C-alpha cells in the first residue's frame, strides 16, 4: 500500500496525468511500479508489469483506504509459494495457490480474473501434439489453467465490496508438482498476438 500524499510527481507523471485524466500522484505511482508504459486512455495507462500487460501496473484505488493505493506483491510467485507452504503445514493438504487480480481483455468490456502468481501446479497445459475431435493434430493450443481458475475465483470473490478474500476450487484439472510459478506461462512482447502489433518505443 502507498499513501498518495507522500508521492512527489515528476514531470513525466504530470504530463501523463494531464493527457489521461489522472491525478499526478497516481500517475507517478504507476510509473514507479510499471516496467513500461505503453500508452493510455482516459483514466488508465496500459503498462507492462512483471511481464503482464495490465492497466496502471496493477495498482488499485478500489477497496483501498482513502488516500492510498494497493500494489501487487513484490514477488507474486513467492507469495503464492509461501501461502501454499503455510496451508500444507497447518492442514497437511497438497494444494495449489494462485494470486489473483483482474484485468480487461482487448476489445472486450469488463474485467476477468487472471493469475499474477502461482505455486504447486503447472499453470499451462500443453495440448500440442494431441488430437482434436476429428483426429487432427493440434499444433498451437496451450490451455491457460491458472488463468481459467483465476477467472472462476474472481466470479466468486467479486470486484466491489464483497469482502471475499479467497476462493477454494475443488477438482480443478491441474497437474500438481513443484511448479515454476506463473512466469512459465508468459510470452515475450514479440511472441504475443496483441502486443507484437504495438511498436515499442
């Protein structure tokens, strides 16, 4: 969490704030958290944060105390791993853990949940080389298991004043293992269907 009144906006933050109808302090907070600022619309900046294309570097004013903003964990995969370890120690259960946030999708209205951190299972299922319904070999499909679970959890946890901090998903189609975290589910800029169409500055 950061207190907006403690943030001193620089010239770039003030420029972005004017252009995209943000407060200068909030724009500076986004600049501090983002790996890259790609562009923006009224009220939001498109950024890269930890390899994810998200609005405002994942910073949220919603459900934050007045005058503050909520940030992503510094290392979401590590946070997921620590939570998983604590659950295992207390319950003896082998579980997977996902840290969930919400984001918008290109050309779609509304938010969906996605995984910003994971532990204990493979976040992507590789279907390449298997057969489809008609026996054709699948060439490019990988199934986003962690993101699918995150989207389901977000429907339960809500986006407003719901106050549901976590959801338990049973019988999810996961492959339990040590896992490599959500980083193993990420693409580089030039591999992404959407981001590769945006020239990099």
